[in-house]
C-alpha cells in the first residue's frame, strides 16, 4: 500500500502541475488577445474628417458639425485659409 500511495501522490502532483501550467498559459494568451483586440478596435474606430472652413456657409453650422463629430469621437482636422491643418486630440 505504501508504493501505491506514492504513485497516487505523484500522479496527483503531476495532474495539478499540468493544471497550473495550463492556467498560466491561458492567462497569458488571454491577456495578449485582449491587448490585440483593444488595439484592433482602436484602429477601427479612428476616422479623419477634414473640413475646409472657407467653404462652410455659416460658423454656427460649422460649430454644430464639429460638436456632432466630437460626440461621435471622430478625429477632426480643420483646414484654415492658410492651408495649415489643425487637429483635435
């Protein structure tokens, strides 16, 4: 009974070691996949809208458009008459 008990103990230790290794592996791969998913999602949600201020009829309309785009989290670049591009963050 002593030898069988030791074999059982070693089998249990090997089994729990395998579960521990699998847990560590799955935790690491899950973290990497979450990071990749968040990076992909951020890359998909970026849109750039360039407005030429000189062609917009009224500043009130421009203000309304900019507020709407900011609410939609769209990156805005406004092109002034000097042809310089100013972007929001």
